[in-house]
C-alpha cells in the first residue's frame, strides 16, 4: 500500500515547550531532502525568553483547543501539498485531530497525548495539572517554574533538565480542553501513523500503545516503536539521531510500492 509521496514536513510543538525544540530536527530532515515548516502557535510567536517576560499573557490565556485546531488547519491548507506532520506530546493529539480532517499525508506522534481526554497516572504531572487548573485564574496563562520542571524530571539525568530553557507559558483553558475533551473519531483517520514512545512522565509507553491499538487496523503502515532508553524531554529538545533515523526510514517505507 503506497501513500502520498509528500516531501513536506511540518513540526508541531506540544504544551509548555517552544517550537525552538525542533531546530536540530529541521536541519536533519532538510539534509534528507524535505521542505520543512515549524510554525508558531498563536500568541507564541517569539523566542522563549520573550514569551516568559510577557507572562501572564491574557491573549494566550484564552486560547482553546478548537481555536488551535482551526489555526493549524488554515496553515496546512495553504501548503502546496499535504504534509507529513510530526508532533510531540499535546501536538501528537493535534496530529490525530488534523488527520481525521484529511489534511495530512502521514503523521509521526512522539510521546503523544490522547485526543479523547485523559488524566496522567503519575504523581508529578497530576500535581502540575492540579496546580495549573485548581485556580480561579483560568483566563490567564500558566508558566511552569524551574522547581516544578525539576520535580517533573527528577528521575532523569541532570543534562535533561537543561531543556527548561525551552519552557514557555501555556493556556490553562487549552489544557482543560485536552484533559476533558472528546473529539477524535478513530474510524476517520486513514493515513499512516508512526507512534514513538520514550520514557516520560506525562503519558506512559503503555498508554501510548493503547492509543496505537485504536488505529492498528486503519492502515497497514501504522507502526508503534518504543525507545525505552530515551527519556523525556530529551527526546525532542535535542536531536536524537536514532529516533530521527527511524522516522526517516519509516517515511521512506510508506512511500514505497
């Protein structure tokens, strides 16, 4: 089964992290002959240090999931061909939601969140979301401080904590929508999907595999691959060549007769 031979890749960042996490990834895939796009989110069109200075940002604070989907839907429709979309975390859920609208040629989901609502099972992210949403200030943005980030990554090597430089404010309302929304229709997602799972505190590899199982019979090219020796957030905030090479080989495979 051959899929659309797209040579365009769009990188989407997830919650809490700047799209600058994809800088090294863009260079890698450009060297493989792809045209690369890494669009900003609405109200995140600046480097991390600028966005942190703007916090609290009332415009970002009212961003909802429907508005974010519409924003990227409009962006993708302006491209000359349906792209391959690579997303991490929350953006993995966006990949699923954009795929059900038949807007992409293929999707790569790294440590994806479910697109049908979820609550983390580990204590650290639960504490983060409770702190974020257990407030009357739902219309303001939320910025994870270093102590929270350090706690979230406490079981990981110190070098990975340096990824905090990519942390930016987030919309509380958007996170609310992601945790409690029901938006995906699995039978409408027919394009090939690659699920990449690493060790991370938000969504376990087991939970990601359960998401993959919802799609396994939709397309014979759908694939799940675990990298248990790679931890969040290093899976995205710096290039992981083993993961990038696997993605590149998978993309080559799905366009082969």
